[in-house]
C-alpha cells in the first residue's frame, strides 16, 4: 500500500494521515484529512468513517476493533473540522452538504487504489446524513459495498413548533448565510464523555468543545435541504445497518439518562426516516447507548461491535 503521502498521525500507534487538497470555496483554501490504520494481516476490506457535527475522528478503539476483525480502517476529517480546520475558516461550516462529496470521492478512490476490494461506509450523526445522501446519489457507484449508520442526523430534535420555523430560517440562510444562531444542544453530552468531566474519552476540546460554536443560517439551510431529501421513500441498492440508542434523553439534569441515552437526537426520528429507505435495511436499537454509540459504556460498546460484525459476517463483508 502507498505510504509516501502519509505521515504519522496525532493518535500515534500506527495511525497515519494525508492531506487532501480541495477546491477553494467562499472562505478560500480548503482541505480534508484522510486518516488510516491498517490491519496487521494484509486485509483487502476497508471501512471508511465520516464523523458528525462538532466532531472529528479520534475514536482509536473503533479503528482497532475493525482492524482485529480484518478491516483496514480509514476516516476523514471533513473540511473545516478537526485536522482539516484552517485559520481562515469558521469551524464546522458548510452551505451545501453535497460539497462534501469531493473529499468522500477522493478518499474512496484512494482506498480502492490501496488494494481494498470491499469498502463499508460508516457515518455518525451528521456524517450519517451525509453518507446516506451520498449513497442515494451514487447508487451505481462501485466505490462502496455497504453502509452503516451510527445515530444518523435525519431530523432536528425539536418540538413541532420549533420545526415549523426551520424552513423559514433556512430561507433566510440563502439570503444571509453568515448570520449566526445558537447551536442548540446541551453541554451535558460532552461532559458525559470527556475524561476531564464524567467520561472515559480523551480528545481535543478545541475541535470538539462541550458547547458547539454558533451555527450559520447557511449551515442550517444545508442540513434542512439534505434532510428534506429523505422524507419520502428512496432507494439505496446496498446492505444498510442503522444503529441508534433505545431511548433519548428527556431530562438533561438527570446524569444517569445522559450517560445511557441519546442526548442529541430523538431516536424515534431516526427510526422513522430509516424506514423510508427502500433496500436491504436492518435497524438495530442499542439499550444504554449514547448518541455516539462507540463512546457508550464498555458493555454497551461490546453489544454495538457484536451487532456490527455479526451483520457484516452475515453480509459476507
């Protein structure tokens, strides 16, 4: 496999990274960052991971789990996130989710040329929304063979009244994309997972702060238009596994709930939209799971990985 373009990654322990130059956008220069960790045995299967909003790839345990199960692991830090954030950029910003197809296609072509004959897409939260749209729009592509969604961001977790105003805000997002509004989720989720508070995970709080930076109306419009495409039945001709927690948090002051439920999304929304997918879809609920199921408690994570690798084995991937 090609190594000359890779350098040691911040995670160490066999992780490598390479920069993917992208087309300039409304803020100027943009890049993405492809991270990989290869399986010890010469594997010809790979998983490609796309993170969520207010996030970046840091879940080393997840990569190692795929490695020991015979998969080379790749992840991308999307433009303006994590490793890919440049000084001239607003963290996490985007105006059209399909812009991300550029780094996704670049990454998948690299993964194929590095000898991987089968590729599984794996997306968390906003990454799950992006990969669902990508898979729908690239139904005839030979660059991926299956799709796994970890708590995909299929809808805003808001009341009916609040959801009524989203299309209005999205309309203004076209006219005034740089106007900022509050990000909309509690800092309690971050405190439940970072080891400096109540969690067990270490990651860069500058790249994944407990309180997300204010979002642009242009970002809200991009998410709204992406989600809108999934509200009617659509077809993806690949095996799909949708995973989400069994419950959502209904009381953010209840630390037990925050540490055993989805504190970001309404799991009923995930289930509802997932049933719009016309294809070979398995929807699995994870009791005790957090929003990012890979960051749940140890016994819950075992259930998550058992579900994933059991499903992949059944699909012969």
